[in-house]
C-alpha cells in the first residue's frame, strides 16, 4: 500500500539507483529491451565522455589484500537493458542502419540481444557507494524480525531500508529459519526472502552427502570435491567393506547438528553403533597447516536466482583455526577437539584462542590474509580459488533440479524480480596439496560480529548482499495497483458471467494475466520475463561490490562444461534415489549376502563331509539321535526325583514308632537280611524298562505275599486268642515265643486273666508233650515270619497309601528292588 508518507520522502539528488534509471530514460527507445553495444562504439563514446554510465574495462578490485582477478578487456559487447523488447519498425530501422544520430548524451545501440545467458558481461562499476535506496519516492523496507543477528538490521537501516514488522508489506525479509511454504506462496510480486525452498538438499549433512554421492556415481571424474562419505546405518555394510580393505581414520557426525556437536574421530568402526544415524567420512589426515595449525575456510556464497542459476562468491571471508598444533590422529589424541576441529564455537573456549584481529597469527583470519600467505609460499592463488569456485558450483548444481522445481511451484507469479536469494556459508577444508574439500554448507551462516575481524568482513558482506538484490528494480506501488486491478477484474468477470449465464473463459470475458484461456491457473508460469531477467543481470553486474560471479562462468568453455551437470535428471529421474528405492536396494543387497553365506556354508559342509565320514549320516538320523539323548536325560532327571522321594518315604517308614512296634513290623525291618536271603527277582530289561509278562508276574507275587502276610496276621490273632483261652483253663508259663517282648506281654495279660478267674478256676498242669508241641509251633511260626519279605510289604503299604504310583512301579522296578533289597539308595539318589 502506498502511504502518504512516501510522497513526502525527500528524494536524494544522486545515487546509484537514480543514476541507473536516469541512464535508461536517456536512451532513445522505450525501456526494458536488451541491446548490445559494440566495444568500438563504446570506446568512441568513452572518448566523447557524453555518457552518464561510466564503463570500467578493468574490474580488478582495488582494495588491498583482495585476490586479484584478471581484467576482462576481451569482452566485445556491452549490454544495455531498456523497458520493452518489442520495437517499432522505425526505431529498429534506425538501430540496424548503424548510423543513428542520438540525442546528446545517449549511447549508440547497434543490435538486439535476447539470449542474455550466452553473453558474458564485463562487470560494471558504478561510481558512488553511498547507496540510499529511495526510488520514485518509495522507500524500501526490510523485515528482520526473525533473525538474531542485529548486524543485518543495523546495516540495512544505515542503507536507508525501513524496518517493518512481518505483517507489513516488506520488500525484503531476512530470517534465520527456513520459511514455511504458506509464507512463500503468499508473497507479493515485489517481495524477496533470504531462503530458497529446497535449499536443505545441500544444507543438511545427510542430504548433501546423498546428493554428492549420487552425482559422483554419475560423473565419477568430476565430483571428487568432498571426502568419501557414507550414511549410517544404511551404508554400514559398504563402509565396513571399505574399512576392511583400507586402514583409515574416520570422522563421525550427527545428521543435522552444527558447531562441532556430537563429532568424534575413530580408526575403528566396530565401536560405532549400528543403529545410530550418523555421517561417516574419511578423515583428511594431511590438511594444509599454517603455523602448525589446522584451519578451514568459510566462503560466503550468494545465489540470486535458480532459473537461470546465478551464483556469486564473496572475495572476503574467514579462515578459522584450531587452537592446538596439529598432529596426525592417533588413539591418544583423537579425542582432542581443539586439535582436530576448527569450529569457532569450540575453539573460543580454549585458553589458547588468539584474538588476532584478522591479522597474521590470530585464530580467525580474513581470506585476504590467507591469500597473502599463499602468495608468500608460492602457491597459485588464482588456481586455488578456481577450484573452490568449481566445488561450490558443483555442490549447488547437485540440488539444482529440486531448487528449480520448488521455486516455480512456490513463486508462479513472480515475474518482475526473483522471489528469493540465499546467502550460504561453505565450510571448505584444504589438504596439503591445496585441494579444497566441501565439508558442509550452512544455510544461515553466522553474521554475529564478536571480533573486529568479524565486523570488518560481515558488515561489508551484508551491505554488498543487499546492494546486489534487485529489490529496487520493481515499482512496489505499481505492482500493488496492478494486483488490485486484476483482483477487481476477476470479481467483475464473475459478476458479468453470472448475469449473462456464461461459462467461465468464454470469448469476450475479461482476460486474466495469471490464468490461461481455459480459466485454470498456469501452474508453472515462466517466473521472470526475459526483459526482467535482463534487467536483473544488468543490475547485478553493476552492483557486484566485493562479489565475483561464478555462475554463469566468465569463460564460455566452462559454461559448456557445467551444462552436462544440468542434465542429471536425464540419466536418472529426479527422485529416483528416494528412501524407498534405497531400502529396496538394501534388501536386495541383504538377500544377496544371505545367498552367498548359505552357499559358503554348504561348501564348508561338503568339505568337512569329505574329511569326516561320520558326517555322511543323514541329518534326519542325527536329529532322532539328538532327540533320544534329550529324552534319556529327562528320564534320568525324573528317576532321580522319584528315587529321592522313595528314599524319604522309606526313612519315614523305617523310623521306629509305637504302631509299628505293636504290629511287629519293626523287628523284621531292623533285622536286615543277609545277601543270600534276599528274594531273587529276575529283572529283564528291555528298551522301555521291564517286559510286560515279567512285570505282571512280579505284581502277582506281591499281591500273593500281601495275602500271605494277612493270613499270617490272622493266624497270629487266632493264636493269641487261643493262648488266652488256654491260659484261662491252664496257666502254664509261656516259654519261648516270637520275641521276648510279646511273650512278656502275653504273660502279663494271662496273669491278669488268671487273677480275675481265680475264684472260679483252679490251675492244672501242662504236660510235657503239650509244652513241646507248643514250642515247635512257635518255632515254625517264627521261621515263617522271618522268611516273608517284609520290605515288599512296606512297598505295598507305600503303594496303598499313595506314596508310590503304578507308573513309578512300572518304570523303576529295578530301582525299587535295589533300594528295598539293599536298603541303600542307588547312584541316582542324592
Ligand atoms: P559442524 O557442522 O558441526 O561444524 P563440520 O562438518 O563443519 O561440522 O565439521 C566440523 C569440523 O570438523 C570442521 O571444521 C573440520 O575442522 C573438521 N572436519 C570435518 N570433517 C572432516 C574431515 N572429513 N576431515 C578432517 N576434518 C574434518
């Protein structure tokens, strides 16, 4: 919105902008066309000194300490940009005749050039550096709300930019973060922002290495501009293979951190976690050293347009030094970050940090000081910087398809000036052969001015960057008016169509500049018209400041050389190397590895079989054997458990108790029979324990013996009863007997009975025959009792009480027999 204030703004009489437009106005034809002025005519005009634009054939920067660039006297033409490239017939005739008598002070033009890319332009230096960007009464504005570098707004203010908040219609926005897609889409045609969408393709370490690796695969001879890099964990196999063949030191960096955070050096990749997301790079072990210190270069690069690609490199920059003298990495020193890393944020914490104010000896020096050192040590400075420029161009070209695509998607209507510019900070390491390596690209290089050297470099950098922008070439008010008109037209068209009932886009309806005839918006409009582009080129060439243009290169051979890299999408589709394709590749790789491993195993097995005949046994047999062994082991375990339980029960049973004593079991159990008296139970083993008929026989024996035992008990009871009855009639003293205790018991009981029946009964005498008969009977009975297998009775008792199962008896008859016969547990029992 044009404000009333703007009308009151005092217009400075002379400055670069007014001079530029005055020069254009003084041309004989209408503005915004591209003309070429021959060298001969230029010289004539220079002699006449009747021009307002002064051409300087020598573009050599005159400030001390700057690198020297060759003068460009060989350029044959100079291009002038005017407003419109459609000429009236009369004017064209006038131009082509070659003898126009121009009005006083106007340059003579002899041809029209549309192909602006093919014409290398000599840099023009316009007099005056006190630029105050006030054109046509409108003051340029900048929004620096989202940058934490105060130097930007300070310099912009000093240049006459007005500071505005984000919601106002700013001309330039300088921000530290990547702008959101919505912000980009909503930008007006006169606005510019300091980030290109998609620049992360080279500003994130992982994406950069992916892009450079892709380009290296396509152009192996050209892209050796960065150290060998792998992405972990995806490339873990490749790096392991490489490490097995080459003894190198590696540097590991997190994907997207900065300032040296999380970086470490190791010669042994086995220590690296297989799952961590890291960049693994070969460590450059022999860097170029100055005074024994390692250093890297911060080279500031400005991209003003991506289609066509225009890149400028700032001649001044910083060399950042480590603060410990460099020694090749060993196990002892690899943790020393002050020796191996050159980050300013790390090294400033070291007490050795030297604030040298940009002069020789400081930990941060200017590039001009570095150039001086190179010259002193007889290095070819121009060649070195040419290789740096080459590496920078190649790095940016690796992301060019994405940059171009994203730009056209986000800025389809930016037809007057470029919607973006980007100041990048390239970190470059130089090795002992003076070969530059791209380490990293910073999308927001630090513009803080901590030291004097920073101030000297960065102030000029910001000023020259803002100068180089073509912001001033657009008429903000005019664009706002045009946009309003267009908007109104669109609305009116709708109303008109609704009234008439006409479909959209029918002939006779109002045309819309941003729309096609069919009514749909042009998705990929040509961003800048040739005229606008030519204006931009002319502006940039005349406002280089301390920048040098590296893309398009000055040399036409180099132009052709770089052309092949623009064709990268022809060899491969743009997104061919996506995550999924990489995953597929990995899976294929893994499958191949597995196949190879299996094949190898089979071969080894074959070899072993040939050596060892045992291995010829079929694997099925081997497996059944293994199963059998396992089963046997389990069986043993179970056996041991049961044996332990039986032993415990036996102990319990054999413990003397009153009940047992009463039954008369105790005596027979305590009296361990001799070995020869043991019942001989024949045990025939078969694979599954005892054979069935024998088992049945044994069981039958057991039950028979139990029956016998019961019979004998019953007899014993009857005997007792008989003795008692007999004692009532006769009271002979019981002699002998099964045992002394029972005899004593019986005697005492018979005595009581005798005492009770004393009054009715008179004792008689026992004859010797009777006595003898009784003693014989007792002897026989004792013999029979001794002969019976009481241990088996115990066993049957255990079985009855549930301490033994049928299964146990079936499975371990030999064990039970052994225990019962010997009274000691087997080897299995603990
Ligand atoms: P950051 O973004 O954390 O600064 P860099 O990639 O810039 O990470 O690396 C930090 C420092 O580590 C560099 O300044 C450089 O001194 C050193 N460095 C990085 N990569 C290598 C390498 N491949 N060989 C030798 N030194 C390296």
